[in-house]
C-alpha cells in the first residue's frame, strides 16, 4: 500500500471531529457548546443564558431554529442598562 492510500481526504479527516446531536451557541461572543435532551423544544446556553428554539431533523439530530425573542431581549436590555446606554425609543413615542 502506498503512502497516498493511507492518508485521509479532507472530508474524511473532518468526519472524525464531527459532533452529532450537539451544537454551539449562536451568540458570537459566547459560542458555548449545548447538548439538548431528546425532543426538547428550547435550550438555554449555560454560558450566556441566551435561549433558542429547536427543531428535530431526526429523533436524535437537533437544529437551532432561532432565538426566543422575549428572553433574549430581557438579557440585552439588562446588559445595556448595566453599561449605562440609553434604551432605544419606539416609533410610537416619537409622535
């Protein structure tokens, strides 16, 4: 067997590092790992407390559908208040 036959292709080497049934937080400043229980509808990141809705492609294969807006809005408003920033005003208040 030649040396070239022993080497793995790029896709084959990446396949060994895949995590099935796990994903990372979609918060760019966090990127924590999450592993949901089977059938779970939402998951909260243990590192940054952001919450995400999930869909199940297969019984053991989850995907993030998007954020849970009311939870993440509260977290963002708390961070904004801690930094001393002025909260944005709605268009209705400007009239």
